[in-house]
């Protein structure tokens, strides 16, 4: 025997409410992840800048004494 129409409608409404709640939760997860990605990008940019500065400061400087004379 099939369920009465009222019960079927109630079941559909419950499923819809659950789907809407899940959609809202997933939307919040996406918003949070977007914020995390933005923060990670800023951190990565800063780390790359710091790394370049360290590389530049570790490069040996050449003085006139280190240069090989042209006649060698």
C-alpha cells in the first residue's frame, strides 16, 4: 500500500530541509576555504620575498682583488 499524499509531502519537505541545510553548510565551508587560500597566498608571497632577500644577501661579493687580470 502506498503512503497517503500528506505523508509523502511531509517526507519530501523533510528531505528538502535537510538538503538546504547541507547546502548552507557546504557553502560556508567554501567561504572558509577561500579565506584560507587567500591567507596562504599572502604567506607564500611573503616567504618568496624573504627567500629572495636571503639569496641576494648570501651572494658573494667580488672585489677587485678577486678578479683575474686580463693577461692570464
